[in-house]
C-alpha cells in the first residue's frame, strides 16, 4: 500500500455538491489501493468573509498591539468547517474517515502569525490512522505554535500544508486539485495552441509561479523541491475515473523528465510598474541610498537597469516594483530627491513582463537571441531585460503582451510539446 | 482583586457593532477592578447555518457510522470566530486580551459528542493570565476529550461553560448577559405587573427553567448549585454604567435570600400534549407495558393521573408528553393496543401547563388551596395536577393560559415583590 496526499482548494469545496464530488474523487483513489490523506481549503468566499470581520474588529489599526494571533484563530475556522464536512460526507458514503486540525496532528510552526513557517510535523498518529485504512481529512492553511496557539501559513498556504504532509507521510505523490487541469506552456486564454506539460521541473515551476502562472503557491514548490515530493497538478472538475495517472502535470526533479526541452513555458504579468529616475549624480552610494529607502519600506524591486544619461556626469536608473507599491515607491523616492540630487522621477504602469522559462537554457546557447529576434520581427520594443539561470524576462509596453506571448510560444516550438 | 466571569449569548454578539458594545461592558468591569474572563457564544444565526451544512453532509443518515464528532468540530467553529473577534476588539480599545478555545484551556469533557459533560478544567494557565491583568475571552459551548477531539455541550451549552469556568477560577460571580434584564415573577408579556426578582434560589431557577422560563439552561443552574457559583442574569442591551450591581437577578443559595416568599414565580408552557388511554384492564403490568414502550422510544412522560373508568373493572390513564412527540407517542400506544387490551386512546394538543414555584412551599401550607381557589374563581378547569417539593403544576385548556397566569400572579401577591 502506498500513501497519497490529495489537496483541494476553495473553489473545489465551495458548496456541499462540490464537497460530494471531492469525496467521490477521494474514494476512487482509496479504491485504487492508496492510503489517502486529504488537505482542504476553506469554502470559496469564506476566508474573505472572515477577514472582513477581523478588519471591522480593528485588526490592522495602527499604533496598537497587533492581533495577528487572533486573526489566525478566526480565519483558520474556515478550513476547520470544510474538514469536518468532508469527513462526514465520506462517512455518509460508507468510508472510514476523520478530520485533523493543525493542532491535532500537530503541524508545528514558528510564531510568525499570518505567515507562519512549518517547523515539524510529528506524523506518527496521522500515519497510523491512514495505515489503518482511515481517510485523514486535514484542515489546510493552519498550524500551531509550540506554545499551543493557532497559526496560518499565508494566502495559498494549503498547498504548502499538503506538500509538508506528503513529506511527513513519505507519500508517493501530492496531488493538487485545482480549477485547471495542469501546467500549460502558456496561458491558453491567450494562445489556443498552448499545450499541457506532462512534467515540469521544480525550478521551472518556481519561476512560473513567481512570474505570474498562478497554479501553485511558490513556497509549496520550494518545499516540494527541498523534500523531494512529487507534486501533480490536476483539475477537480472531473469525475472519478476521468482522472487517470496520465492527467495533470507532474512537478518533479529535472532528472525524472525524459524528454528534454530548452524552453518549457512562456509567462506574462501585468502586475508591475516601471519607475525611471533621471539624472542621478554619478558618485558612489547613490544607488544604495535609492534602493535602501525602498527596501526599508518593504517595497520589492525586481528588474533593474542603469544607463548613462545624455549629460556626461549623470545616469538614469530604471526598475520595476509591484503595481500596488508604485504610489508609495514614488513618494519614497521624491522624499530623498533633495538628498540624492537627481533631476526627475517618472512612473509608467502601462507595462508587462513577458518571460521564457526552461532548464535547457543552462546547457543551450542562443535562447536570448531567439527571444529578441522573435520580438523584433513583430515590432515589440524591449524596455528592460533581466535573466536568471533558467529564465529570461523582458519588460514591454502592455498593449503588446498577447502578441509577444504568441510570438515566443511559436518561436520555441512549444505548439509541438507533448 | 476578584475574578469575574461574564457570558454573552448569540444575540449579544450578532454583529460587529454588538461585539463592540460587549467589549465596552467587559472594559467597564475591568475598570471596576475585576480580573475578567468572558465566555461567548457564536454570532446569532451562525450555529444554525453550520448545522444545516452538517445535515446536508449526511450527519444524521440512518444506518451509518454517526458523525457527531465531526458535527462538533464544525459547529464549534462559530464560538471560535466570536472569541477571536472580541479579543481583537478589546485590543483595539487598548486592553490586553486573548482568546482561549476549549482545547487550549483545556475544558476536558467526556466523549459524548453533541452533549458532552465537563469532567475537569485545569485552570492554572487561564487563572495566571487573568491574574496578570489580561482579559480572557473564552469560546463557549465547546470542550475537548481526553483524547484531543473537540466536543460541544449541547444547545445553550455556553451557559454551562461560563458557570464551569467561574467554578474553576473561583470567581465571585458568573454574570450571564442575555436579552432580558433578569428573572421575573412571570412573563411580562402576559402580566404587566410582573416584577424582576432581585434574587432567586437555585432550586426555584431550576424549576423555572424546566417549566418554560427560557432564561438559563437547566444544566448550567444544576452546575452552579453543585459548585456554589453565584449567577447573575442581566441584559446586554445596556451601556456600561447602567449595569450597576443592583441590576439583574442573582441566582444563589436559598440561605442568601433575606426576604422570604412562599411563591416566587408563575410559569406556563404550551409545549405539551395530553394523551388519554381509556378502558385499561385493571391488572398488574398494564401501566408498565404502556410507559415502557414510550420510554424505550425516548418519549418523555411528564404529568400522569389514573382514574377509575365508568365500568368497574377498567381504568383511564391521562398523561402528558412533549408536543413534538405526540404523534409518535400515539403510534406507539396504538401498536400495543391488542396486546394491552385498552379500549381507545385520544390526544389533545390544546392544553397548557401553568405552574407556581417557591421554596416557601416547603414550610408553608395552603399553597395548593390558594392555587385551586384562584383558578376556580375564574372558572378555569383543572385537567391534571402534578407537584414537587417546591412547585405545583396544573394542566388546563390552552385558551385559559393568560387568565390563569394573571389570576395566580395576583393570588400570591407577586405584584408587590421587590
């Protein structure tokens, strides 16, 4: 017998009808011979309702003792409800099942309420229960401190719960059921010829997640990579039997992927804004001052490029920040204008970041050349470039997003990926 | 410093505005020099919503493993949410506060899910927290088994939580805030001259609770009596300052009530149905067969009277059952008609039970005489009578209920009670 972890998100358990469908999917895996642990999110909309109440209760009021611990207690109740309802539904279908809350397993975390990290999962009792044939229904998103207070793992934390449980149970795989049936070479809403990938490496998945493909939470992929947990992404909107072992996308070690590709996917994001600081004096410490002021205010800076200005003794600095941070970033920059002595600062929110990702870039040359050539052929102007070992990102005018995505998808032959 | 327990029901915490008012009432007691522990129910309507989901999940499906443990897990989430929100609100007002769930204190119970009984409350940590000046906000209605599973104490169980916490903390008093401002000599909607009682004994309160005055849950009064916890019933719909120590009704030992009354209150209930079995053979074992069949089906029988029938060798038996059990009771009785050999059975739902209650009956005679006289004067016909040491109940035609209540209220001089 092998242990399997299945995870269902909020839309998959949004009402009793969908919970019943989830129960059928779980029962099918049990019937197929697995020992099953299921991780569930709160019913869709529930968490937002609970968060709204905590806002009304003054959770985020300035100058007062923060209530992140009480926030966690309140919002964790959402997953608690789903876990109980799914366990009941499974029993109603004649199966043995029981719910497990974070503190009951326990899923031990640090004290960072609202964004806690899992320290340890002593899974003896849980493991014994599933080995005894009982389906374990686990409330996702939540843990407990060593001092016995409820914590939550941050938005999307149920993915992380599922991977951590899979690691603790030494499960053969962690199946993440969601509203898409796998990871695609690009967004099928933009490129109809986008193809589902049978397998993708952890590294590629991490880049995809951080670059805008909202399939898996980044931390859950990091954890899966660190613990060597094979993750499968697949749709919960299928009936049992339709979800054979060949469906979905397996996220795994690069070595386990037989068919080698240079580029695995094209992603895009419109969540960034471009800031340009003009006429920066060309002396040491200027860049440091600029980026320190942003870092101190927790504003994340992504792409950065520095260029010489028309006058010989100054430089221009262009970089991107999250769109929601753009206004604050501009305020911070203007606050140090007199001190730093630059000429002007401008913000442009009309930009998009398009990226190509692939572990094959490590061993293959010419990837950048293909990218820039394909974009130039279509008349797409590149404003900023950034790269990592396995991805190249370009910032372009937002209106060209779809055109650029389609051009790159074709340029790397992704239409033919199996 | 003295410890005080305050309890607020579902209507008192129905929305964020009311939770803020509760926080002000709590803060006022803290400012008055008490160490405060607060017990809260789920927001009004919340428990019903959760229960409806568990019904849809097949909780009560016949022939399957019961899911009472999962039911408890789901419904206990309601109190969890309120506790977190109230703790946050108190912090927002500048107080030190934290929530405590049943398993965190812990409130240890037996395994009787859905109607668990409290075994023990090791209150060292809780006591230390309130002694340190922190307001403890406790989720009512819930406990935890010795094996670490969540339990609930049954409907109205938050009253029991509050009294048990007060006993464990050796609090000077347990204040139960509700939507009425105390215990009245009778229902003020029927008799405008009904007066709030400053004090009432545990025994009288128990009779009142079981006879239809829905102020306190019966079990909480039993527990208060057993543990010697002084309970005060008062309204949460007042602002701090209005609720002085002279408001509400104190439920306490008979010895602590200076002013002695013979009768403390008049109650009524329309929740019963009268069943009459005619022409029962006059031989041993017949009554036993009749009432055994009802008891085996968990039908509670209340008042019973047997009378000789017109024919010399048979008897008639009249008794009352809860109105919701009336149909089933009649089915059970008809099922044994051939075996027992009675002539006919009739049900009458058009009845009411009116009762007078007072510990003074123990030492004073003539209470029954006054009751029957007052009813006779008004032309109210008594169908069945039952008595205990401190109460007399009569079953009458439902249409006479208000008339009878007013007549008895006047007959015992309750209009003059201070």
